[in-house]
């Protein structure tokens, strides 16, 4: 794969990588999408069903503003590429605690959106998709970057590389000396086939979400076409995705609080061994905001201590799109479009303060401001 000026390599084919790849292809870039698994959306984006909704706070925060921008973008991407009933469905959700009331939302199978983005990009003939391509090393060359896999096998070379590999970004950037504060947060969702009427009129949310009915013909064969779900648990620092009875019980408590009738049904299903589960690992940053932007140069000294984060030195041609945490559906499309605009040198769809809030160099910048020791 020769390095060329309008050729980018994107690493990771989950929501973040697929959103970046399609945004670059729409802008005319040739993109090589490399991912470790044997299919796209094999990481956290394999979630059977998630909720697309904004993160609402009493006063605006960077996350509430990002999701307010991101939700309508994802929604229009769904409308553009994924038929209702084959990967998503619009709903209303009853918020029981925080931000009480009924709100518009959507239930989404992230893998359907990833597949739609990849299919669109492949149809432009500007995308080449490489599955089973685990990137083990990233090395600077005079022309840009060389990526290699197990045993040093050459995978790709390009002047522009986007790391969208969730926690996989950590090993790759650690080797460059970046020490990005990315943390795993494991979670388990409980679900099961829905037989008979739904046990609540619409999804209920407080500490977790109970989805009484989700219909998706694309869920087969792994999952039933019509299901209920509740989740998810939250285990900071854990990476083991083995399903546990304890996590099902935690989810049972959630559903008992949100919809008592559904709680009884789930308790019965648990006793009968009929509850299914899915566990995955979210990638979160120390300040819980995503990392979207140019990678910091860990070796070059910062411009001046007083200068803003944007003055931090960068590694030419290397970008990050990761740490979407629990908000991948709300953030991925916005993140992909933002990054593609940055790479093209165009205005980014984010206000300056939001751009700084998601800048991957912010941690190094804060460190530099505090000074040595
Ligand atoms: C239990 C649970 C419930 C959730 N519920 C919701 C929800 O309701 N709403 C919501 O918006 N979000 C939810 N999320 C979060 C959402 O799933 C994530 O934010 C999103 O999927 C992250 O996408 P990603 O592309 O960053 O990461 P991933 O989907 O994990 O993709 C990373 C990709 O990188 C690849 N990769 C990793 N390392 C390498 C390497 N070295 N070389 C090549 N490829 C590599 C992997 O194979 C994978 O394809 C939930 C997550 C969990 C775990």
C-alpha cells in the first residue's frame, strides 16, 4: 500500500473508525480501514441494542453540548443508511430520575450503522477494508507512518493515520511515549426473547435503561428478532467479558425499580435460565470526554507554558478518535466528521472551547502547565 497524499489509514472498525472512514471517503480521500477482528463492529460496537439520546445536565457541560450536537447527526445518518426495523427504531423514553419526563430517543444496534457506513464507503470505491489486520506497531518514516502487525508483518503506509481502536489505541500510543489516560469500563447487558406483549409502554431510564421491546430483523442469528433488554452494569478497570450471574442480578434490580411487572418476568426467566447477556468494554478517558484530534508529540517541548492547548506540538499526520465511553452512538458521527474536517484543514463543526475540550493533547498540556514535579 503506497503512501500518497490523499490516502489515510484508519485503525479500528467500530463506530469511531467507520464514522471517520466514511467521512474521509465523502471528502474524496482514499481510505484503508484496518481492524483486528474478522468482522466490523466486533468490540463495544457489537452491543445488541443501545440508546441514542443526549446527555442532559442542569447547566451545559462539554459532554451535554457535544451530545446535543451529535445526536441529530447520528439520527440523520441512521435515516440515510439504515432502514427502520433493520438496525434501529425511533422511540420515546421516560426519564424517571434526572431530567424527568418523556423524551425522544432512538434504539440502535451500533453494528448496523457501522455496516451502513462501511457499505457506503466501499460503494465509492475509495475504501479498502482489511479485517484480521491487528496493528502492533506504528513507526514514523520520512513519508509518514508505517503500520505493522504480528511478527512485524507490514500492513500499511500512509501520510495520514487515524487511530480509532478504542483501548487498542493505548498500546500503540504508549509505544510512542504518549501515555494517554484511557481506561476500560466493562459492562453487561441482560436481554431475552420477547414473547407476548411488551411489559412497559416505552423504555424507562434512571440508573440504567429498561427496553421493553426492540424489533430488528438484523439481530438474527445471535439474538432474537424481538427482544427486551436492561442494562448495563459499570465496572471501572475491568476488561473480562465473561457473563456473570451477579451482573444479571444487578440488572434485575434495575428492572425491578423501573418496571416491577417486567422485574417479575425477568426473575422468572433468570430462574429458568432463559436470560441472555452481552458484555463489552467501553473505552473512557480520565475526564470522560472523547479524544478527537491531532496526536500530541510527547517528545517536543510545549511552545510556552502559558500558550493554549492548540499550541501543543503534534506528531505530523497522526490523529485520534477514541474514548467515546458510554456515548458512542451520540458522539461517533460528530467525531468522524470533525476529524475529517480537521484533516482537510477545514473549519471544524465545534466551537473553539469544545474543540479544546476533546483535544487529545489536553492531558499533556495540563501536565505542562503544572510544570515539572
Ligand atoms: C454494556 C455497554 C452498553 C453500552 N450502551 C450504550 C448506549 O446505550 N448508548 C451509547 O451511545 N453507547 C453505549 N455503549 C458505548 C458504545 O458501545 C461505545 O461508545 C462505542 O461502541 C465505541 O466505539 P469505538 O469504535 O470507539 O470502539 P469499538 O467498537 O470497541 O471498536 C474498536 C475497534 O478497534 C479494533 N482494534 C482494537 N485494537 C486494534 C489494533 N491494535 N489493530 C487493529 N484494530 C484494532 C477492534 O477490533 C474494534 O473493531 C455501551 C457500551 C457497553 C460496553
